[in-house]
């Protein structure tokens, strides 16, 4: 499923992205970072979690970016939740649907790793926690309203499972996050400094 999704993403980007002009705010060379607050729901356990999240993103083309995300587990909102830790990191590629404004709808896939720990135990031995591979699918948007700042919202579906002797905890989760970010145009900044440093005579 993951390979099929990635193949479709690359096919769409190859036939659509490179044919687009650079009209609108979104373009190759944008470097962006965002800090957000997120909430997640684990349907298999009927528990809700709170996260502090952040990401760094670079637009390799107008419609393609690579992005790394970090989720820091704050706490579960559900009383008596067995989940004591569920922090994770992700890295992957995104496709940005072309627009002619600062509105930037996106879709992407990000595999990653989660460090999860529960209150489960076997023969008196507590769950020590473990790093577990995860896969996530993301839809969302950026909105570039200012030269240096933007807002971002994402809905993420994560698939994974903690696998230790003490716990086989299903980590699948639907989460939402929203926050404010900064952005700079790396290519224009580079050209600007080269012009200053290398004057023509």
C-alpha cells in the first residue's frame, strides 16, 4: 500500500508539477519551519493524546517538498490510559496542489519511528518501551499570508505497533495539529548575497 501511494504521488508530480509556472507565492527554494500543538485519537483503545510538534520543510520544486516532523508526547487526555509515552519522528515527501495564491494544499507520506511505553507488564516485569517503525499518511495545508510567516494544519493517520515481550500495543492513531511557522526563500537569498559579494565591473 505504501509503495502504491508513493508511486501515484511521483506519477502525479511528474505530469503536473513541472508543467506549472512559478506564479503564486509557493515555489522552489522555500525553507519553512513550524511549531504546533496536536491532538490524537487511538480508535483501537478509545484514548486521546496531546502532543507538541514541529517540522522543517524544503520545497525542491513548486509542487514537491521533503519534510521532517517530530511529535513530543505530553500526556493522554483519557483517565487511566495505559499509554505512558508515544513520541515519534517522521520523514517523507509531499505533493502540493498548484494554486495561484498563498493557499498551499498538500498530501504526503512519511515513514518514521515511535518510542512507545505502556503500563503493561508480564510476570511483574514492566514495559521498558521500544522504538517501533511506523508509517503515516498526511493531508493538510499551508497558508502563506506574510513574507516571513505562515500557518499550517495537518491531519495524519499513523499505522504502527509497539512490539515488546511485555506489550503488543497498537499505535495506530488519527491526529490533528495546527500552528504558526516561519519561511525564507533560500534561492532568492543566495542570489541576493552573490550579487552583493560578486559585483561586476
